[in-house]
């Protein structure tokens, strides 16, 4: 039970990190287009 909850939390953290990386990449790409 504890390991399953930890796995879920790590998975959520991973998804959140990937979302931030994708957002930063998209944001930087749009900045390059503006400049």
C-alpha cells in the first residue's frame, strides 16, 4: 500500500516535471519567434 502510494506520487511528480519542461521549451521557442 505504501509503495503503491509512493509510486503514484513519484509518477505525478514526473508528469509535473515533464509539463514544466514542455512549457519552458514552448515559451522559449515563442520568444525566439518574437525576436
